[in-house]
């Protein structure tokens, strides 16, 4: 029977081994961008799929911009958006939320891309009778599949009593896929707007997007400084801001540029949230605040 001192000594050795492994993992994480280059050089076009009107087919182009062959598996995942604009993965829809993937078919489900090679993924929408009005959304997930070493080439620990930890990073990208059924509406307003000015930090503007209706909104937010004399200067812009159903609020903070002639102690700020169509943008909401 092992004595207490022997058991304690064995546990001490294991803890030392674990500490060594975590030290190694820390060093590996520092070098991670270089190790992930083969998996991370994926270009997806477009980055957002919306089936407008009666359209039933869409194409997505995947391109490997790296120097190594990469393999990707394709699937669907479901997300909810928080008020801070982050995403949480879910398995069941929230009240007022509809998943799109039961009505979508796509091919292929696995893609192998040589360096500088591209491939098209085709997607088809099949609407069903009796669907309730509203927006349906899922996120297509492109997951890099790590290269597996053949048997006989795996690393072997010299000390068979040591605890080995192997970290295999997985790279993935998701894009939203949306279609809409029946009567839809969306209204957006901007509220709780205030300017943040802190010492040794760039100025920023904080606001809340308020959404009404059964359709999400997606657009660009711009901020103009208007001097007391009426001169306008763009001091901030962010493209591609979404407020997804069923979320009714999204909080947002935009860092501003302090250009020549801009004085954030007087004049006013004009905030505009509009569609991303540069040719004929639709203005969703406008709001101004007086600077003091």
C-alpha cells in the first residue's frame, strides 16, 4: 500500500507537469496567428445572405487566400443578439424569433480549397405552406477542419507518467442567412444619446437603437459635427450595424475623430442611421444633440 508521503509526492509531480504544460500553451497562444494562417485565410462573398421577394437561390463564394490547402465543413448555428450587440449561441428560438435553416438546402457541405482556389456553395430556399409572418434567420458556419496526422507521426511523450494537454485551435466564420414571409414592418429610433469625453481618451458618443416591428434592421451609422456657423464635418462612421429580431434595443458606442475646426464643447452632433445602399440610401433615423 502506498504511503501518504508517496501519494503527496506523486500529486506534486503531476501539478508540476500541468504547470509546465500550461506554460507551453501560453507560449503557443502567443504564436497562434502564425499557426492559424492556413485555416484563417478564408474570404467569403457575400458576408450576408438575404432572400428578397420571391428569390429562392443564392450563391456564396469561398476563396482560400493563404499558402496552404484548407478544409472547411459547413453547417448552421443559431444565435440571439444581446443589447450590447454580442451573440449568444442557442438551440431553441426566443419568443418572436424564427430559425431559417429548416427551410434551407445547400451544397456542398464540405469544401477543400487549394491555395488561391475558390469554390461556390449553392443555397436553395423552400418555403412551406402555413408559415407565420415574420423574419427567419440562421447563421451559416464555416469551420476549419484541422489536418490530422497519420498514425505513427503523432507526438509521443517521453515520460509516460506525465499528463499531456494538446490544444487544437479551431477557426470559424459565420454569416447571417435571412428570409421573410408575409407582412413585415420595422421602425427604428435613436435615444439615450450623450457625448463621452474622458481625459487621455478619444471622444465617443453613446446611444441606443430602438427597434419596433417584426423585421430586423441593418445599416450604417454616421456622426457629423455641426459648428455654430453651420459648417459640417464627419467625425465618425460605422458600417453594417444590425438590430436583429426579436431584440428591441441595442446599445452602441462610437469613437469619434477630433478633426481641425471641431470643438466638442459647442455646436451640435447630427447622428444618422441609414441603409447601406450608397446610390439611394434610405434614412432609418436621425437625431441631434446640442453640445455644451
